[in-house]
C-alpha cells in the first residue's frame, strides 16, 4: 500500500505524513459520517468557487462506468444535496 501512497504523494505533492493524517482522520468514521463530511466540504468549495459543475461532471464521467445503478442513484442524491438542486 505504501507504493500507492508514494505514487499519490508524488503526483499531488502531498507529504506522506499529511496523507497518513487524512487516513487516520477518516478511517474510523461511519459511512454516514463520511457522507456528511463530504457534503459539508463540497458545499463549502462550491460557495468559495473552487468546486463547480464541471468538476462534478468530470468526477461523474470518471466513476460512472464502475458504479452499480444503486450507487449512481446515491451519487445523484449526494450531488443534489451538495448543489442544493
């Protein structure tokens, strides 16, 4: 697993200890807690202009081929909460 961290860190310029802190911070959270955190952070990024519909569409286009129908519905539900649509 450290190999993948190294690749991620070099690609996105994240020091290992920062990534490990993030993993530690989120690894013990429930799915519900993770979704609430995602919605909160995404909403903040939309409000400050660092996350927009183009970003959302890029994410959608990247992950949709790998999702089940149920996961796609969840994605739309989450995005509607984030964008207040």
